[in-house]
């Protein structure tokens, strides 16, 4: 089974969705193959929300979930989430995507560091990865980084979904489940359990019955 996970590191809901991925990996291991793909908020264009609007969103998140994140990573309206995601994509190409994603998420959404600034994102990424800022900066500006982010965002936009995180599950028997905007583990685990059960039943049938008649 494959799980394609569409996210933007600047999304507090994706920060909680990331925790679901950790739980899935712990419970199922290689049985569920996870593929993370960046799906930029507002397609990477400048966001209308500024500091006060973002605080309102974070107040609502705390009211709904009991979780408090730090909105100070955004400094004003008209900023875009491209920079930290591009740094993650660049680090991914250099073999350090997980570490860089984690530090940008933690320092941004937990500590309120202004990760939309390239110099801040590069400094944090270098600290987490051991790569030089110049090497990371070169990779950020590489055409392959831009193309990869644009492609995964465009792929997301083809789905009947507009919320991040989005979990797209596809089983070996071609069943598909799409969960968009979900950040709680229960519905994702329920879908996985159901799909694995059917995968296993198909395998038992295949082992005990002849092939489909021609």
C-alpha cells in the first residue's frame, strides 16, 4: 500500500498530520510506503494573511484541538511559503530532507522563527543537516527544485481536495481513499486497516483458488 502525503511545512495542521505519519510508520513499517509531496499553500503565491489574521487562525486551531502553535513565523501579509519548502526540497535532493523539514517546522511553528526569510531557513537547515549554507542555497535555486515543487503542487491541485494535509491511500488491489484536511489519526488508521484486510483477503483467495477463467 502506498500513502501519498501532501503538505506545506508552514501549515500547523500539517504539523499534526506529520505525527500521524510517525504513528503509521511505527505501526505498519514497510507495509505502508509513505511518499511526502509538497503542495504549496496558495500555490506559492503571496498569502493575504498577516500576523493578526494568522493569530486568529491559530486561536481557532487551539480552540478546536487544544494545541497551540506559534504564529510569529509570518511577519506581514504578502509573504509566501515558497522559501522553507524549497529549502526542504533542496535538502531532500542532498539526502537530508527529513532533518531539515523537522527543524524548519519546529523552529517556525513552535518557536516562531521567521522561516519565510531565506537566510533564516538556510541557517537552520545547515545546522540540522551538516550541509553548508552555500550548498543548500545553490540547490534551492536549482531548476530541479523549482520543477519538483511545481509538479507536486500541480498534482495536488488535480485532486478533488484543497486542504493540507491530504492523505491519498492506494492499496495493491487498486482501492483508493482520499482524506483531506484530516489531522487526527483515527480515520487514517481505520482506512489503512480496512484496506490491508482486503489486501490480505485477496491474497488468501489467490492462494486457494485457480486463476480467473479466460
